[in-house]
């Protein structure tokens, strides 16, 4: 019997692998990644918003502090009480107390440059005035000054020492010499003659809406104490509407 040829066993056909889902991840995994990305983005925006608010807060605080510093630097000191030595000297010399002539003395009442004005008080301590104050220095004038300009100096916290220069009841030259020294040793202080002083008044100390007058019989030490005390109380203070704007204030 003839030998039959043995058949080789057939190899099983290779089954191709199932294709992976498109995108390389399951829909659930992609959704989780998207949610995580959204959460991270939201956190980033919150952080940026917080940082922006902090910056704005810092800038606002710096602005408030800056305004406060400017205000503080521009604010004039409060008026001070007259020293007791000045009070005693004024009483002994027959001077008046410090008067407040006007019930209301608002600042900023400017005339046209160079315009004249008639005051109902002599010397004037407030009211309408020229837009330009008198220059300081000089601190000592030997001739009468322009009163409309002088009132502007008072608005800037100046003290003006007016005196009767000649005639009956004139202030003695020795007292004028003492006041000259005080004016030159001070800041924002003017000494000037003033013709229309009321009868019996040889010396008038003026600040904004403040006035003290003395007779010609005031002596040297008294005049020194009175003048220095008045200056100490009112020069460059908030008694004046713009007391910080004066010379040396």
C-alpha cells in the first residue's frame, strides 16, 4: 500500500488586535482631565485676581498716605496762647487785649491787581486784598506800605507791626529800633509806619483778624515782650486762612 504524504498542520490565522479607541484614552479619562484643567485654570484666574486686588490696595494705601503727608506738611500750626510775660507787659503799658475785629473773616477775597480799597478798620486785619502780597524781605519799611497787599500777607500768616512815625503820640525812636531788631530776627514779620492809626495808638500789632494796640508810653522792655509774644502766638499759624504760605513758614 502506498505511503500517504503527511500534511503539515495549518497554523491558526492571526487575529488582528482590536483598534484602540480614538484619542488614546477613554471618554471618562478625557472628561476627568478636562475637569482638572478647568479647575487649574479657575485657580490661576483667582490667584491673578487676588494679586491684582492686592496691588490696587497697596496703590490706594500709598495714595492715602501721600495725601496725608502733603496735608500734614501744608498744615499750619495752631495759634498759641500769649506768653504770660507778654500779657503782663501789655497790661502794665496800658495796651489793649488781643481783639478779633471781624465776626467773620473768610480768606480768598481778591481784588483786581492794583485796585484800591477802603477799609473800615485801621489797620485792616482781613477783608478784600490785592492778589500779590508784599515781598519779604525786606522786613522793615521806612515808608507806609500798600495796605491791600499787606492784608494778603496777613492771610499768609504774617504779623505786621505798625507804628506812628511822627507827630503827637509818635512811637519813640528807641522803641522803633527795638522793633526793627525783632522784625529782622524773625520770619514772616513786617515793621512799617502807618499814618491813620487811631488817636492814642502809637503801636498796632496785626495778624489775620487779630489786633493789639499800645500807646506811645510803652517802654523798651514792655514793647519787646509784647511784640515777641504776639509773634509767637500768631505768626505762620492756622489763625490765618493760608498760614503755611508765608515767608519761612
